[in-house]
C-alpha cells in the first residue's frame, strides 16, 4: 500500500496539505529548510499580511480548523480609499452583508496549521533541513541539516513540492533533461517594503476603533497612480503597511529614496495623513528589506507520476487580489476531491500518476487565471480606485448586489466570495461585466432616471453580448 508521502516546504500550503493527508491516513513527512517558526522570532518586514477569504476558508474547513483560524482574523468590509488631501471613503467589497475578507497574520496561521499537523500520530515534522538533491524518478530527496551539516535521505511513494516561489523541487524539474519543462517568471517594475502603524498607547483610544489609529475593519488604500500604500489591521491594534513603488525611472522610487529627508519629503507629499501615524518612518523604511513582486507559471507540475508541485511552487502570483494563500488552500481542496471520498488510502494503493495528471488538468487553467487577475488588480488598486468612473461602477455593482443578491456578482465577488465557480470562469465573466458597465457609463446609456432593475438588465444584456463576441473571436 503506497501511503508514504514526503512534503517539502512547511509554509501555509505544505502545512495544510500535511494535515489533510494525515487525516486521510497517509504517513506524512514534512520537511522545512527554515527553523521552526514557533520557536524563533520572525523577521520584520518580510511577510505581506494576508487576506483570507472564502476559497481559503473552504480549505481550512476541510481540515477542521476553520473556527480556530477565524479567531486570528479581523473582518475587512471594504476598501478605505485615502485621497491625496486626506479625505477618505469606504468602498464595500460587496452589497451583500455577509461578504467580507479577513486580515490574518501569516505566521499566526502557519503556527496553527503546524500545531494541528504535529498532533497527528502519522506526521513527522523536520525543520532546518534544506533540500540538496532530488531523485524525481524514484521519489527520494537528500537534505542537509543547517546546524550539524549532516545529510539525510528520505524516500517516499510520492513527493509534494510546496516550497514556495523559490522552489528547490521546481528547480530540479527545470534542470531535468528527461522531460520537457516550461517555466516563466515575470517581474513587476515595482517592489514592496513593509512598514507599521503602531497601536495607540495603552492610555489612548480612538472611539469605536479602540487602540487602532484609523478605521479598523477595512483594507486601507492610498492610490497614487504610479505607486500605492496599503494597510491591513492586526489583532494588537497595529496595521501592517506595505508601500508599492517603482524600483527606478520615477520622481520617487526605491532608487532615489536614499535619505531620511527624501523619504519624509515623499510621504508628506503623497501620504500626509500617514506620516503622523508612523513615528519611526525613516528608521523602518531603511531597516526593512525591499522585496520583488513577480508571477511564476510552469508546466508540467508533475514528474514521472512521482513528484507534484503545489501552491506558490507551481503558481506564484502578485498579492493584489489577496488570493495567493487562498489559491494554495484551494489547491488542497481540489487535490482532495480528486483523491475521492474515501478517507484512508485505498488498500490497493493510490495511482499517483493518474491523480497528478487529473489534478493539473483541472487546476492549471484556474491558477493561470488568478495570476492574470492579480496583475489586473494591481493597476486597478493603484490607479482606478481613485477615478470617478470606477467609483460609479463600484457604487452600481454594490447596489446590484444589495438589491439583487442572487442575480449579480461583481468580478471581485466572483473571485473572492463565490468559490463554487472556478477562477477561469470568474475571469471570463468578470472582465465582460467590467467592460459592459464601463462602456455603458461612458456612453451615457445608464442614467439616473432609470430604475435599478432596468440598469441591471441592460448590464446583463451587454455582458452576454461581450461574452458571445469573445467566444466567437477566441473559439
């Protein structure tokens, strides 16, 4: 019975996969190159806060840890847009009252999953071991202990590479000469840097927001066209702030923000309301690293029916739809569905090659779709959210969702709140809807005098026409 599996990478995807596969009865070895994050201090400035939404919650629900994870969450009901003059307005994510996303700490959620995996008697956790070599055909890997420098070799019936965007498993597949492997890596011209809005001192409060310096239940955005600042709330009253800025060739960019004076000049001009909320702005700016933003696509995800890539190792995306973690958790859900309803491994064993091929066939087009949507949303967040026509579109969509909750889902809602449809279908329908509304608004065909239902019927008709034209054009 081939029920012995090796998972390389104990991040979010690997930890959830280990937990779920152990629940199904597999013998699981989970190996991570970094130290156990439950026993070491986290480096500041290296982890964008995560937005947990329905697709991710579905994966946590599958493994029985949804309610525990929700205790780590802060609901965010919409985008709080900050203009250059310090004015704000809240753009709800949905017109339906029960739809929102959640701010959650990456380390906090990862620790929860590791704790639950460790409770399973059929899970072995190994930390501080880097993957040195990988035998794809025979499903074995050699790891080196960072501390002792000793090497160990682990063999399994199947290997899962969940070791992130810089995957050693994927690199081995790329360098193999025994099958054709396609790989692309597209970098944005922007990088990111994390800062922090600290909680108010213990003797100060901000009304209903308690010790939070600004509105607690929103994802805050300062869109400035070429650059952007976002902030997500943390449980301790602070906000994790992320600056997205070009590396070079701009009036303000990472290449020329080289002195405290220059940093303060930039923030006072573009984000004046933020300056007073970050007391140690320059110190944090120069103390925290600048990280790159890129999209990785590759194929095939499996090698010889023995090794499979999942999560960021297979499909790393930029963070602007808040779907990187959610997509990785959905990977586990889809894989679990393909394995079938039986909890323990079948007595005769698993046909891993067939399972891996079916998984990639079902999943690849959807991860490609969310990668493209994430780049789209980058431009939407930094530019379009401040545009009048975009704000009109969002108000119209929110009204549709509030009045006709079963008849209309915006593109954002299709991706974020409607996990019953695939990312690829959400991309196709969502883009058509966006185009339809923007065209109708720009042409003046949607007027204030029209009833909301009339507006909806007009949008639906135009959307179907665009979908038909696209089907004809692209087959």
